C-alpha cells in the first residue's frame, strides 16, 4: 500500500488551522463561524480556487450523521436537567408539533412557488423544518448571551431535540412519494417505534456509560475518551439498526451522562466539546465541498422567497401556536421564532432525496442549501441585536475558572459547588468562624474580583464573593437557605 502523500496531510492541517482562525475572525466581527466553515468548503470545491471535485451525497451523508451524533451528545452533556425541567413541555411541543407545523406551512409555499405536488412540498418543508443544534449551541455559547427567564434553556432544548422529528418527517415524506408507506396504521407504528426505541436506548445507554466509566477502572486515563466515544457511536448505531431514532438516543444519553457524577468528568467534557467543534468543522467543510455555487444562482430568487417564508411565516406561526397555552409574552415568542437557525441538519437531510433517486432531488438540495445560507447569514448575525430589540437580554455572569479540579468517585456523597454571596446576605461582612457552618460544609476557595483566597476561620466574607465548597446536597441547600439564595445558577462542578 502506497503511503499517503505529505501534501495531503499538510493540506488537511492547513484547512483545520484556517478553520480555527476563521472562528476567531467570526467571533471578532459577529459572523457565525459555521458560515465561514461553509464558505471555506465552497472555496476548496471544484468551482473554487481549491479545485477539489466532490460529488458523493452518500459519503457526505455518512460524514454528516457521524458528526451530528457527536455534536448532539456533546450538547446533551452541557444540558442542565434542572434548568430544562421547567421548560420540558414547551421544548417537547416545539420540537414535535412545532416542527410539523413548520413543515406543513412550508409545503404550502413550496407547492405555490415551485409547482411541487403536496408530497414533494412536504418533503422540502420537512427537510428544512428543524433548527440546528450546532448553530444554536455555537452562537448562544460563543456570544455569551444572557437571556431572561428560561429562554436559553428552551432554545437549547428545542434545537437539540427537534432533529429526530425532522428526520422522521423526511423519511415519511420520501416513503409516501415512492409508496412504501400506504396506510395510517403503518405510519403511526413507524413514529412510535422511532421515538420509543430512541428514547429507551438513549436512557439505557446513558446510564450504561456512567456505570462503565465508574466501574472499569482503566489503567490508562487516555482510554476513557476512547471508551465514551465508542459508546456514543454504539448508541446511535444500535438505536438506528433496531428501528429507533439514533439522534434522539444520543442527545438523551448525553443529558443522562452530563447530569451524573463520574470519574474524569471535567476532562471528558472538554474532550467531547473539542470533538464537537472538530465535527462541526468537518461537517460544514464537507457540505461546502458538496455544493456547486453555479447551481445556486438560478434559484437565488426562489430561494430568498422560501427563506423569507420560513423566517417570517412558517417558523413564527409554529412557535406562537405551540407556546400559546404557556402564556409567554410576545417578545419571548418573537425572539424564539427568530432564533430558528438552520444549519447542517437540513443540508444532510437534503441528501436523502438523492439516495432515494427522486426526480426533484437536485433542485431540493440547492434550494435547501440557499435557505440555510440565508438563515445563518441574517438570523445568526442578528441574534444579539434581536435580544436587545425584544428586551430579553440580561448580563451574562462570568463564571470563575478555578485552579483546582475535583474528580468524584463512587461512594462519595459530597460534591464541589459554588455558593454566591448576594447583596444583603447575612454572611456579608462576617468572618467564616462567625457563620457557625454545619459539619461537613468545607469552604475550599473564595473567588473575589478575579482573585482566589485560601480561606481560614478569620477570613471575612464580602458581598459578591463566590465560595467554592465541598459538601453534600442537603447540607448545601441548608446553608444556601441561611445565607440567602443567589440569582445565579449553582451547579455541580465535574
């Protein structure tokens, strides 16, 4: 077997370095990094300076599925269950009924503007119906955008959980077109099987991942990321092979794992976060290579019309109808509608008609690609401005980066937590020895004004301090009630 030429390795390295630099440029000028990754892929393609010919939808779909699997798992790891629980119903309805309503409205526009049949319009609407987890996670987290109430949790929950419904609708639309589904009962069975098996595998594998990481006691720390990576891919593969929804399974598994204690938690979270970024770069570069820019120009007009229909009609209608029972204000509903970013998921789903050899596959793919570009360009760049316009933004508190790491082990009930000292707290101005803290409540560090103090009994607590404490949940809540609850989130540090 001939060795891989050096210039290929150099080329891959340079592309990754350029992608990292592109993310820095995007952050500075307020442009979504995902848009630059796509643009870089197009420049490297056959019609750009790179001249790389790539026209393999099956390979692009495979790369996209693997990448999205790892991105969704990482998103689940960083999803705080206590944070999303109050918005669980809203998020679930948005990610199911909201996706269906968006697809239905878009099918009407596609039928009117493109002359599609109803099923072809439903296919196009289904492909573009879900918001993209990678895009939403990246923009909300990179911008450090603080939002009122539970808006942030709602948006992240919706974007992470609505891909399964979009995949289901896309597959159903294709099977209806080629007449593989012929009865309502088979359609209902397919839906129940996808969601129930996906949820069951996600929950079971999530618990299994935590169990194995804590019990295997591997002799080499570097094998733990290998273990979790393989189990994530296994979760998707088994769920999909047995007829469940693999994307739902990996996202739910990520939530289960991320909200439990296990050894090397912080390092594994960092590993999967970095892997998710690598997957985003790979996925968007691949999809950028797949598109031929010359084919976008003829459909630019119709693409803009459909993008406008999606942003100003289909998405808002779905959001307002779904959130109507929850009595959210019009500002929150409108902002939620605007943060309906489309990203790689619709482009990946747009490869499905190719593989099904549908006659409109090429037109659908180019329209979807154009709609995604429009969405990321206009909606992605204006999210912070929209938050200010609709008065839903709040200052995002800066969490201290502590110089120590805590590794929970099995059988240890204590955990490392943050306790913020608000204005008016009974603890403000007192020395630690005067607080008469219960046994089992140990203050490890005091974060104050960007500095860290190693406390003693005579250390005086001040307003605005953040105490890093080692204690059990019950004792923590007891002390927190005495000192005064904070407005910022307390969470377990892994």
